[in-house]
């Protein structure tokens, strides 16, 4: 129905500005007049105001009596305009919902008609029921038995169909609850029920066809429902197989799963054991392939932390290893609990379950008595647990007492004991190999032998207390753990030795580079005498915590620094030897820690570790001595590298004598002996090179100073040596002190005596070309040679030929009278007694010299003045020829006094 358009009139214009308020149509005309606004009417303002001021309840009689005709017509026109406006508004509003209103009205009419027909039908039904007569009494004698039999048949049929209808839902629930044994039993029961419904046997009186029921034709639901149930077989097998991967499952649950595979998948029991081990292998592979849950970079308090503490790494290794060992041990114990023969029942757990399912003979009661309650499953208990158990009671007795068939006499229903042992041993061997590889990877995160040994001890303890494995199996796992631990410890030691060798090579190369570049300042500044009296910094403990470990560590370092200082080891020596000794000491502590576990398992492992470690230690010793030899070969040809060369010799001597490196590193005795021998040869070579150069320089200084104007030819018998000789002797003393023998008196004496002897020989050889200069100053030369003869006479060995040469040289210079000779010797002895401290590095040890036989009051000086105490009444003579001060120094002193 089309919408009727509005006419173009005054009323349409009025409707655009009109408002419909609630109660508008209920108000009287006066009210309508008051609310309407008609801008199109040209009524005077006074008239409209008058209408508005009137009472709202206008009486028509009063209107005609009190108003004029024009006013009445105007009022009439106003009412018509209002009505037209409201009509237009209603037309606009209803037009938008007109179709809905029509449909609603049509529906209401249809509903009313339907309701009316229903009421009429109910009335007719009521009348029909009332008009019927009562039914006659049944003839029970002839019909009861026939109808009851048919009813029972229908109930039996409905119970079968009900079982098929409810089976999918119950199977889903059992699978979700991981009760695969019950699900398999229910599936087999449903299959038997389906076969009972679809069987076609004319000779069977209980056949459905003989009862007048064609199940397949009349109930097609049966086949469709069985098609839905049959798919659960593969699902149960698949889910049950996957559930074998859970190593935390109990032996009873695992046995139920294996029985499920045996019943549904027709797997022999031996094959079910293989399936179990295969699934547990996958589980173990998953556990071993998992990385640590905590990554190397973790967030701590919103900040990134790139370092994991050693304790956390140890916990991660223990956790991963424990999970893997737990999976292995649970698999072995569960397999043995399920398939091994129980001595009480003389049957295994899985065989006892098969006997319980298949046989009810009295002799098998003892075999089934070991079964746990959750495995004692029957069809009756299964049906009782179902929600529709009351309706399923109508099933026939053969179904309610159904048990899955198992041929106990078949080979598939048993597993030979030797096969069980072989399979478990083979699986344990393969699992331990995989675990060994993973454990080696996990142990690679541990950087100390102490951590690795602690993990090894913890794992062995776990195997002994929690694995529940047999002794042979525990020993097999312990061997695997020891092998992985041995590999990691040997690798840590190998890396430590390689690092020590690398650092040593770098330090030696740096020394060689400095020697080749002529930078000998650092080596020359390393004076053992100055280092001996340099104070070591005291340990600061004021800001330390209350724990004793930091304080002990600080004082141990302070003690070590004092010991190094007392041994004459300089900072440069300790910089190179220190890392070697610290690595060797750390390795020795590791050995001590391992050897402290005096048990049958640790001793063989300690020996194996020592055997595996010793070749690396031997290689390090060989690398160290070869590095020293190579450095000496490079430096020996460098003219300005004597300081570095002597430093290499000191290194070799320190490593072979006073250092704890060889005793702590753990090398073989033959290697240590060869190291000391080669180090001694190297040190002797450097000493020879140093002695040759030092003596050559001392002789050069002697002859350079001999040409100075201080040497006079007309002097009387001198009372002190020449300045050139004292300068050379002091140069020799400083060089000997720089060699670092101040704390090794035997080595110091040997080096000093040989150096002095070599100096005398070289000086006498060089004097042959300068005999004329000596003859000019024969008195001073004789005095100097007597001093050298006195110094040489203090040494016992190696000076015989040198003393003869001195005597020949003195005889060739000048013949003195006996009195002059005694005067010279007395002067030389007196000078030597006063200058023995100055020449101490060139003198032998105090016990090698003749002990002074002075008075008791002088014995307190015998320690320092071992070669005699100078006479107190002798006029003081300077030990050296000193230059007279110039007048300039006096002026400076005067100026300082005035200031």
C-alpha cells in the first residue's frame, strides 16, 4: 500500500512547526488553542492574545454568545489546521513502519486462528475419550508368556543398541582420563555386542531373525554406530603408545597400557617390551636435547645480565642429569617389574594379568594375588561405572561376564627371561652412551675441576640412593659418569696448561722485543737489593666484611709477597713465573682434592686423570724451556740486549731451583730432570756471556780511568788502590748484585769468584800491551796487584794459576825490599779491612774466609766485618781517592747561609 502524499496547503506548512505533546488529544479545545501556533493566520495580535487569555475550558454556547462571527470562524479555522497538522504527523510516523504493522497484524490474526483450532481439537479429544468404553480384561493365560518374551527380546535388543550408542562418549572420556585398558575393554565389548546384533544364524533360536527382528533393515543405526565406534581402535592404540613416553607413570599403569597394545594391536608381549623401550628412547632424546631453561642472557630487575653464576650452572647440570637418570632408572625398573618373574607368584605382572583375564582356575589364584586393585578389571565393574549402567543390566549374561580372549599357550603371551635381560642391557648401554654425550656437553659449562668433581660426586650418590637399579647397572652408569667427568677435567687442565704456556710465551716475546729494541731500562732497574728493602703494601681490612675468608685471602697474598721479597724475586720475575706457579699450584690443589676421596671409585679415576694429564704437563715444561732457549739464541747476538739475556738466565735458574713450578705441575721425573739440566746449561751460558761482557767493560773502564791526570808517577808508597781499579771493582760488584744472587750465597760466591778471577786474567792480558804505562806507575800498580792477590787468596779453588800470574807481573815491575814489601802488604790489609763491605759482592762467604781472632769486644762486628776489624788507632784514610772541592761550592755554601 503506497503512502498518500500530503497536499500543499496551509495545513502542511503548519505541520512542519507543530509539536505533538503527551495528552494533546485528551485536552479540551481551549488547550489545543493555547498550544497551537499558526503563523499563517493573519489574526490580530490582540485577538490571539485574547484567545490565549481565555479559560481553557471553552463552552460552545458561550463562544457563540460572547464572540463575533469572524472570531468564531477564525477559531474554527485554527482547530482545523491543528487537526490537519496532527493527521500529517501521524501519517508520516505510521508510514515508516506500515509494513511491519501489517505483518504483525497478519501474524496476530494467524495465531488467533491457530489457537482457536487447538482449543477445538482438545475439546473433540476430550469428548472422544469420554465416549469410549473401558477395555476388556486380558486373557493372561494365553498371552502373558508370549508378550513377556517379546518384551524381553526388545529389552535385550535395546541394551545392545544402548551400549553401541553410549560407547563413543564413554570411550572419549576414558581416553581423556588416560584409562586405555578400560577403553580397550569397552571397545572389545562393543565389538562383541555389534557381532551379536548382526549375526545371521537360522539354527540359533536366539537369533534376531527367529524373533522376527531384522536388525540391519529395521535398525540401520546399528551399523552407523559401529562405524563410529570402530575408529576408536586406532586412536586408543596411538594414544596408548604415546603415553608410554611418560617415564613418571607407575609400573601398574604401564602394564595396563602394554596389555592394551597386546589386546587391540595383537602385539606379542616381547614386542610390547620393544615398544616401551623405543618410546622411552624418544623421551630420553627429548630430555637430552633440551637446552637449559635459563638462557645465557637473562633479565634481572629490568636490566640485562649476561653472566650466570657458577652455582646456577651447577644446579642446571644437576637438574638435567637427574631428569635423564630418572627416566633411565624408571624405565629399567618398570620393565623389570612388568616382565620379570615374581618369586612369590612365579609369574610376571603382565602374565598374571593375562591369567586373571582368561582363567578362573584355583591354581591361578596365587598368581593373580599380586595384581594391584586397579588392574582387577571385569565387564561387570566396567558397566557399573558407566552412567547408563541400569539399562545395560538387560545385556545377556555372556556379555556381562565377557573377558577378552588371550591364548595363554601361545609364545606371544610370554617373554623369555634371557631376552628381557638382553633387551634391558642393550637399551641401558645405548641410553648411557647418549647420556654421556649430553653430560659432556652440560659439563662444558663448568669451568673448574672442583665444580665438575662435585657434580660427579652428587650424581654417583643419586645413583646409589635413588636409582633402584641393580649393582651391575649402577656400576655401568657410574663408569659413564666417570668417563664424562674425566674428559672434562682433563680438558680443563689441558686448557689451563695451554693458557699458562701462552702467557709465558707472550712475556718472553715481550722481553725479547725489548732487548732487540734496546729498551733495557726496566731490566736494569730490577735490582734485587733495592727490591729487598722496598716495603710491601700492608693489607687493608678496615672496609672488609666480618667474614674470615676475604681477610685470610688478603693476608695470604701479603705473606706471599713477603716471601717473594725475601727470596729475591723481583716484580718482573714474578710477573712471568707467577702465572706458571699459580696454574701449577691450582692443578696440584685439584689433584689433592681428588686424591682426598679415598674410596674405591676415586682412586682409579685419579690415576687415569694423572696419566691423561702428565703428557700435557711434560709438553708445557718442554715448551717453557724451549721458549727460554729460543729467546736466549735471539738475544745472544744482540749487542745491547745483555740485560734481557741475563734476565732469561735468571728465569731459567729460578724455574729450575727455587720455583715450585716443577714440583707442582706434575710432570714426569725424567722430564723434570731434563728441564733442570737444560735450564742449568742455559743459565751457565748467560752467565758466561754476562761475565765476558762485564769483565770487558770493567777492563775498559780501568784503562780509561788510568789515563786520567789523577794517576801520578812520582808518588810515594800509596796507602790505597788506584781510582781506576776501584772503579772497575765497584762496577763488577754492581753487576754481580744485578744478577739477583743476593739471597743465594753459594751461587753468589761461585759467580763472584769466577768473575773476579776472569777480570784479573783479562787485566793481566791487556797489561802486556800497556806495560810501559804500568812501569811509570809501578808503585801504584804493585799496590793494586797486591790487593787483587789478597782478594784472590780468599778464594780456595781456581786461583792457583791466577795467583802465579799476579806474582810474575809484580816481579816484573819492581823489586822491593823485605821491609817495603811488608809495608805494602800491611797497607793493603788495612785498606781491605776498611773496605770489605764496599767490596762484599766480590768476596767469598764468611765461613770460607779465615775467622778473625780479635778480642771478645770485637766479636759483635764479626758478622759484618768477617775478614777483620780495622784498627781504631790508625789514622783515617779514605777508601777512594777523592777530588778536592772547588771554590764554587764554598760560594754556594756562603750564599745558602745568607739565605
